C-alpha cells in the first residue's frame, strides 16, 4: 500500500535557482533512506515509515512543489488525481485517488486528508476519510547550506482498511515509499534550473 502525500498526497514550483546556487559546485548528496516497521499503537498494528533524502533545489522550490497539490498526480507513481477541496489559511483539504499494488492484485485508494502547512518548514497530514483506518504523516524541510539544497524528511504512520500480507507488508510499503520519494526528489530537482 502506498502512502499518499498531499503536497506528498504531495506539485512543486517552477522557480529558478538563484545564480549563486546555479553556479555552486555540485556536492554529493546522501542517498534516499527509507525504513518501515510494524508498531503497536492503541492495540492496533500499523506501519511506521521514515524516509529522507536531499535535493540540490533551494527551500522555496521544494516548498512550491510540495504544496502545489493539484499537480501531484503528474509525478507521484500510482496517484491518479489529487485536488484541493478547500483552503483556509494554512489548512488545506485534499482529495486523492490512486492505486495500491500487492503482488498480482490492485486496490483503488481514495483519501481525503487535511494538510496543515508551516511555510518553508513542514507539512502535517492527517486522514479525514477514505481507505485507511489511520493515516498521518509529516514532511519536514531543512536547508543544507553546504550545497544550497534542501533535506526532505517524510515520517508517517498508517493502517490500511484492507488486508496487507503480514510477512510481505513491510517490504511492499518500503518499495512504494521508495518509488514515491524518489519521484518527488527527482521532480524537485528537475524544477531547480
């Protein structure tokens, strides 16, 4: 099952990097890191996901990509549509439709989530309704002065409302999160120039 991102559930800016960033030497960035584990919360067994990676793009570019929700489906794998239902200050209600793939099966996923934005720093996401018993996540953005880029961290807890095979669940979710984060990081860096 693939965690959706609003921002993640997440389309980003087509802003240009400043001349100093564009001319800065490219430094090697840490590779994508993803962990998934099963945890027990309130007598429910759910998945805890932690992922992080860095991009060369500066913070404003990253923020724009992650908060242009209506364009997320253009680059997030298996996300068919993502649209803003309402916006009130820093709170955005987003509806997402996508697919989760398990071995030879596919499952349509529909979520309505609330994204609470802390500009240029974080996006907190919580489930309002949909095909999850529990879904919450947080995107954190940290400038990397040495590169002019940004470190992106995604943390989430999720419990699908449909069957996920116990032995394969961690690996399947990890694979989906790696694909999602990889696509997000690639999209962000494609917008930096």
